[in-house]
C-alpha cells in the first residue's frame, strides 16, 4: 500500500520572517516589539501612579527655571531668551501666590534700595478665607535654587512686573500707579538691550494705570521723551510699544490731527512684534476713517483683524473694537458687511446694535435708522463710533434713492419725500440733486413738474472697474506674500548644537505658542 505523507505548505521567502509560525509561535522581531510595548505600558502606569506635585513647589521650580534662563540670556546677550521670559509673565500672574511673590521680591530686589519695603508691602492678599490645608501648605517654606550673585537688574524688573500685573488685575489703581512710576524711574538710567522687553512692558502698564486713573494727558510728555530715547538707542520693542501708546493717548483725547502728524513723521519698525503691529494698524484705520479715507481705513482694519491672535477666546476686546470700526467703515464706503460677521458666537451679542444699523442702511429706512441711533447712543459714544455713524444718514438716503430709481422710471418728489421720511419736497429735491451730482443715481429732475426721471443703467463690465478691482486683489496677495516671507523665523545654529531631545523641544515650542497667545490677550485687553 502506498503511504501518503502530509507536510506543511511551503511559504515564500518574503513571508517567512513576518508571518507567524503555523505552530503558533511568533517571529523573534514581533516578540521583541510586543515586549517593548508591554514595557512602555508599565512605564506609563508607573507615571500615572506618581502623586502630583504641590502647586507651590511647582511654581517655585518654574520660577527658578525662568530666572536661570534669564541669567543665561543676559550672559549670552540673547534677546530671544529674554523675550520668552517676558511672555511667561502672564502665566506667573495667574498662578502666583502672595507668599511666593514676597519671597521672590526679598530675594532679587537689592536690599539697599528704599523701594524694596514698598514693593513687599504692596503684595496683594487674597480676600477668600483659606482652609486649614491651604494654611498648612502656605506655612511650608520653599526656597529658590541658589543663583550666582550679584543678580542682574533683569531679575528685579521681572519680579516687580509680576507684582504690577497682579495689582492691575486686582484693580488697585493707586498702588499700581505708584508701583509703575517707581519701576519706570528705576529703569530709565539703564541702557541694556536685555532690558528692552521689560522696559516696554513697564511703559505699557504705566499708560494703562494712568488711563484707569483718568490721568492720561499727564503722561504724554513722558511718553514722547521715552520714544525719542528709544529711537536714539535703536530699541525696536520700545519704539513699537511707545508709538502705539502715544497714538492711543492722542485718540483717547480726540486729538486726531496730532495723531496724524505723528504717523506721518514716524516709521513703525520692520522687525516688530505681531501684536504691536496689529494695534498700530487699528489706530491707523481709526485715523483714516475720521479723515474720510474710507478705503485705506478698511484695508488697515482688515489687516489688523488678520494679524490679531486667531484663537476663539483670545484678544476678544481688540477684535471686537476692530469689527465695530470695520462694519461702520464698510457702510460708509457704500457696501454691506457680510452676515457671517454678525453671526460669530463670541461677537453676536455685542454687535447686535451694529446689525440693526446695517439693516436700516441696507433697507434705506431713515426712520429705523433714527430709532436705532436714539436707542444705542450711549454705546456708540463709548465705542467712539457715534461721529462715524452720524455720517451714515446720507448713505441711508442714497440706498433708498437707488432702490426707488430701480423700481420707478418716473416718480414725483412728494412720493420720494414720503418714502424716505423727509420733511418736505424741497428737502427731497436737494437730496436727489446731490445724489445725481455724486453719481449715486443716473436721473434728471424736472423742477417745473416736480418729478424725477431715471435713465437706463450702463453695464459696469464695459468699464475699467473690474480691472481695477482685480489689480487691487493681486496687489494685496503680493503684499501678504512679502509680509509672510519677512515674518519667517529660522532656528539658530546654537539650538542645533545643543542636542536637546526633539520631543522636549516640541513641547517647549507648544508652551511658547500658548504663552504668545496669552500675552497677546493680555496686551489686547488695553482696548
């Protein structure tokens, strides 16, 4: 009898190392991968089991790390490191506790300075009663890691700025004003590029405290002298910040002519911070709108909105002010803002009065426009858009006239008066005559028979208007490309030589971006 031998099927050579054995055994490579995955899971479990650190200990560690980076940046003369430290001030303002702030001031402020006791006495105390656990945690002494002495002046500027930011947040107006004046007076004699970021931030809060105390006009000469000094020293950060503070000072006091002269005789630095440039564009757009240059104003305001932080809850005050101006300027140009502008979740309620104005202008209803103006007059005064909105009365009439000319080839002046809500046919005749001269409508007036005759509309595509609009869009795209190329940043050679862990570097960059957004949000709160 013939015997039948049963053998395992032969596998191709490419499958032998990857496919599992028919007997149920894994290849050695996959077995090693499985072991490594199990090891990583065990490490993650061990990390999860570790108890979280005390917030106070973590705060002191972050402070020590920031001070060490400041010391290294001062020694190397690297302004980027100092810029990162200045952006971290917002995070420390939110997490700083009174005992840690006192410990920091006692450590870094020179004992020979008479302001040291003043700074320590100004440290705000929490009004909320503490529990026993919080009192026990506060009683535990935590000290900073020792740093080489003598301390650079950047340490004291860093600590006093945290104190000043907390005083501003707690709305301690008088203490904040006194602290800001003391800090600025102390920083004036220094001519160190490593202090530029702290110096600019000190002037920013000095202007903010003066504005909240209604003493902004008293600070104007001080800001002008500081701006002149920053230009002589080539302080880029100081020039950008002080120029914006001067423009805000003029605009708050309704000195638009002085603000326009300042803009014409100064230049904004090219290597500017993005937040400062966005604020500068907003002020330029506001000045242009008052000067009846609506096209330039609309362009500057849209650039300011695009350059503002794009986070959903970041720089809301700045973007809201910009959107309000953009809506009014768009209406003054003869256009209608997009509906999506009013439907944004965070701006829907604040923009509701401006939406009512837009509806009145769009429909050409003069009565609805007057009612909306009377109802929200206080808000428009607060936003400083009341003067611009008063100019929209003629735009409402123009819109109504345009719709009447589209509907009627011939209509009497009495009917125009009743439809637009004017007082008399003589007023209607004057308004219609001005609209004809301005080119709003193409029509003729018969004064003897008191009626208006419309002419046939011309095709706009037979003119040069489409070519001009296309040229304008192309120029805008080219300008955006040039600005993008200028804004590109490249890593230094020293960063590549450090040999840091790539994962740790990515986490640090994410934290820096978060600090930038927080910093922009804090600065935009001035608006």
